[in-house]
């Protein structure tokens, strides 16, 4: 057993059994009970890996590949594909509409909106533009530009994305290992010249689409917290109390999966050929020292996948706005924020430039943080988008000074309580579907996926209580779902 030693109501430490500082754990007593032994062992394996100086376990943490989902890993000397994950730059985005909540009370309007969105943004693994009759076609030339440049003004303009939305992104574009986009162009061409991207055009056609699994689009009503700080932050963020917003969760689709899987295979082959010990004996915890060709290759591939994810999200939001305007003419929308939870970024940690790997973890810079200087978020901190579940709601938060404890990071959502197979085995389909009816939440699915049911996830309010009690962040607004778009067969009324 790995004992967690409480240090406050919502924090604890996990000793590693070695001569290293312990792991920082965020979570109340109830949340700590959700961490199983495998999750804790993965955290220890990750903390003891070469070059790692800090590891944080967030309240949504659960078992992942190599490193737990819901962790932060810091290293000034190495990069790790595992603590980024297979879905490079899986992210959240929020679109605020100037539409009062009472405009979507009736079910026919919501059903029309669901249909209009699904006609533009397909869902499901392997599905792309050809599966949605009103999607935005992206040819291979523009697709190459998008993965090299990210949300540049040129890319946004060609895709019908408001270019100013790039200013409301955690990162609107990513560069290669040497700080240039030219390195990404060379890396992409190398992939295209070989057999790595045999179906590159098909993968580019996934721009503007949701995947499967836990990815979703969700129509929300914004409820700003009733206090001065929340109202001030909401004003800066562009959140409008009592009005409709749209929350999206997806990542880099097939391109990101290809790039990440290729990196795992390449590094695992190196470890085997060179007989390098694996941290904890885990093949998913391979790594590369900075400055090596292997690290350069990983950083370039991560950036290519991240640029795809960025453009994918912004295009989805443009298509969602278009769908609302088709059903309710005259609606206007503004991107609130776009933020990742599967990425490695260079940040200053303990006065040292490091690579901060966030796997199922969200950046949380508070007001006054040096990285926000010159942005509209300098005096408030940036928005943190945390999905809970459709019935409990989702949250927009803002970081507090105490976020330094967690390397300026918070959770990325509620976190799973049941694995997918266990959820499918244990949950009753009729009860899952009935719960949505009782909450008057429509979906595009004939049957809501049991492995994505609210009961498969941790108690979101307890997760948020952990974050608040630990002094990491404060809630600005709660988002209440009115309809959900998931991977599933089209439903009707």
C-alpha cells in the first residue's frame, strides 16, 4: 500500500520510497479514496524517472498509459511522451453567444440546433468532412499549412475563423524544437516522403470534427457566481450570465494519434536496442534527453499535432456559430478561451526553465503571472475550462496564488471512477437515458453511451471543492447543459 500523508483538508503528499521530494497530491479525503494502487504506483514511477523534478497528482487522477491521467510532470532536462498522452493537445474551448437562455427552452429548437451542428461537425473515430454535408472542406495544401502554422491569420481567414479568436488561445500556434515553423515544415515533409502519413488527406479531412470516447460538444447556460471577483473576471472573459454558450472537448484526432503512437514506437525501439532501463519497467514511460535527435523529433511531432488540434477547435467553434445562425438568425458569438490539457510547455518552475508536461491537467496562471503580461488576462488570470458532466454541470474557474503548489496546474475535469468496460457492464442503459430525460437534456444519441454516463465519473462538486480548498482556483461560473453531442447514432424526438 502507498500511504497518502494529509497536509491539509485538500492536500497530501505521497512519499516515493527514494531520496526525492514527495509527490504533491490535491484532493479531499473523499477524493483521495478514489486513487487506486495502480494510479499511485504510476505516479511514483513517473516521479522517479530521469530528470523529473516535480510531480503533482490532481483530484481527477486515474490510471493512464505510463503516467496517470490527471498529473503534472516537470523536467528541465527531458521530454516524455507518456505524460502528454496519445491525443496530443486534447483541449477545451468555450464559445459565448448573445442568446438568452429562454430562446432554447423548447425541445424543437434544441433538436434543430443539434441537427444543424451535426450537419457540420461529425463525431466518431475516423469520421471527417465527408460525413457532414455542411462541413468546411480543407484541401491538402491548406491542411499542411494548418499543421505547420497553427491558427495563423492566413489559416483562420481561409477557413472562415475570426482571426481575433487566436488572441483567446492558451497557444494559438506551436513551433519546432529550434523555435521555428521551418523545422515543422521539414518534419512534415519527411513524414509525407515516407510511409508514415499514407492517408494524410483523410486525416486533414478530420479538421472541424469531434472524435469518439469522451469528446463532446455541449450547449450550456452560463451562471456567473454572485460575487464581485467572479463578475469582474466574467466581464474580462466575455462570459454573459443567463445566456447560451457552447463547450467543446476534442483534440488532434487521427493525426495526433499517428504522431504520438509513432513516437512511442520509435523511442521504445531505442530503449530496447540500447538496453536502457525503463522507469518502473513501464514501456509507456520512455523519454528523450533534451538536445538529442530523439527529443527534437518528439517536440516537432508534438507541435504538428498541437497545431492540428488548435485549428480543429477553432473551426468547430466557427461551424457551431454558423449552425446557431442558421436556426436563429442574427446570433453573434465570441470565443471565450481555448486551453489544452494534454501538452508539454516550456515554463518557469522554481526559477528554472522546464518542460511542464500536463496529462489530463490544465494550466492555471493567476493574476499578475509574468506569462500573462500584456494580455487581457493580466489582472484576472486566464479562464480555466473544466468539464464535469452534463447533469452536474461544468465550470469556468480562475487561478489563485496558491496554484504555485501544483506547478500552476489544476485538474482537467471530473476524472473517471469506472473504466469503460466496467461502466458498460455495471450501468443500466434505461436508467442512464432516463436520467437525461429527467434533467431535460437532449442528446444526438439514440442511446447515451454508458461508458460516458455521469455515473462513470467522480463527484464533480467534490473535485471542485478539492481545488478550491487547496487554494488553487476559484469558480467564476457554472455551465448547465441543455443538449449534448457525442459519438452515437442520430436520435430524434
